[in-house]
C-alpha cells in the first residue's frame, strides 16, 4: 500500500469525483475506508490531495465542515462497516462511472449522521450483495432509485432507517434474502409493489414498520421463512391475500399487528411453526379456517387476541406431529364464545393427539359453566388422552 502527497502541479484536472462525501469533524483523525485492491486520489477538502492504494487512509482535520472527493478509474468499494469513522459522514454522492464491484455489504453501515444519499442509477448495476449496506443510517430521510437488478441478498440493507418516510420501486426481482431488510423503518407510511418473486427468506423484513397503514400484494410464492416478517406493524388495518403456500415458519409473523380487524384465508398448508403468529392482534374478532395440516407447534398462536370471539370448527382435525407444548398459551386471554371453544375442543378430540397442554383460559373466554354438552364431552375425552387443559371456570 502506498500513499503519495501530491503537489499542485500533480493534481488531476478538476472534474466530477467518483465519490463525494460531506464530512463534519470536531477535529482529529478521519479514516477513509475501502476494501479490495484500490488506487485512487483523494481531495480532502482542506487543500490537501493524496494518491493512495491504502484501504484505510488517515487524515487529520481541524474542526469544521469539508467536502471530500475521491477520483479513480479502477474498482473502488467503500467499506466503513461500523468503524466509527462513518459517524463523520453527512452526505454521500456516487456518479455513474464509479465501479463498486459486486459487493456493497456493510459499505456505510452505522453512518447515522448521513442525511443525504445520492447515487446515479447505473452505479450499482453489478452489485449482488446489499447486505447491511445502509444499516443504521438513522437520519436518512429519502432514498434514491438505484439499480438493484442483480441484487440477491438484501439482508439488513435498510435496517433501522427510522427517518425514512417512503421507499422507491427498486428492482428486487433477483432477491432471495430479505432478512431484516426494512426492519424498524418506523416512519414508512407506505411500501411499493416490489418484485419479490424469488424471495425465500422474509424473516423480520418489515418488523417494527409501525407506521405502515397498508401493504401491497407482493409475490411471496417462493417464501419459506416468514418469522417475524410483519411483527409490530401496529398500524395495518387489513392484510392482502399473499401467497404463503411454501411457508413453513410463521413464528411471530403478525404478532402485535394490533390494528388488524380481519385476516385473509392465506395458504398455510406447509406451515409447521405457528408459535405466537397472531399474538396480541387485539382487534381481530374472528378468524378464518386456515390449514394447519402440517403444524407441529401452535403455542401462543392467538395469545392475547383479546377481541377474538369467533373461531371456526375443524381447524385442528389433522396436524403434523404435535409436541407436548404445541397448544401452550395458544388461546390465553382471548374472548372466545362457548361455541368457539366447542369448535376447538371437538377438533382437537378428532385429531387424536395425546399428552398435550392446552390453554383456553384468561381474558373473557367462556367459562366451563357455560360450555355446550359437545364441548364438555370433547374436554373429557381429551383429559382421558392425557391432555392438560387450562380453562376459565
């Protein structure tokens, strides 16, 4: 790695830089960071210009605001990755002739003071990995329409962009991994109809996006993991009939979506894990006849759905191999009517499973004194099969 301080005669002619950073310094050292093989010229903005092949090039600033410019004709991949130096960056601008390669993972991760990010559309055309690229850029209020057509991993890409209020219709058609992609983007009020047809992992994708009032009918037909996907989206009042036919993990998927007043009959036929799936959906009053034929765990699935009164018959007639806690806290603190409790107990009796704990107590669930004869018969049959059933009296 080499660094050369240039004289005024050696400085390249003025022109567009490939990268321009706004820098605010309280005084002290700032490290300009990249990764891979690089050869670039940096104009620090205080009259100093250097040529370097170093991935960590230090410069001492006096207190003040500066415009830092990087010029290069080679591949140059920024990589700050929570180094603390990114805290001094206030703006980023990338021009079209910059070659950033294929991997922008963690490039500006942790740059919480960036308020402006601008990139020419073609800059990111070859990038496949956007994992954590803008993670924790908490003051970024808008995002440009960049070329993401080659991107496959968007894991944590925009995680914790809490100041972002809208998102562009980027090309995510090749994306398979959307884990934590928009996690805690808490000021997003709407979301575009992006192409997620190749997506398999949607775990935590929109977790904590609590200002979203609606959600588009995205293509989730390849999705297998929906764990925590829309958890905490507390302003959603309805949800589209997305394709979840390949989904196996629905743990916490819509947990704390407490403004949902209804829920669609999605395809859950491949689902095995329904742990806490709809927990704390406090505005649901009824529920559709979903397919639980592959389910092995439904613990806390509808726990604290405090308005849930109507639950259909035959939901649990056939399931996967249930574990001993498969129904622990499942209907705790709901508002189930006597008829709904009959529907649940009769279905579980039909199932034939044994030695399992069931919670239908708490809240305003109908007490045993109000149960129908059919519910009481099913209850007694389940007790004989070794079930432990917690119910209101």
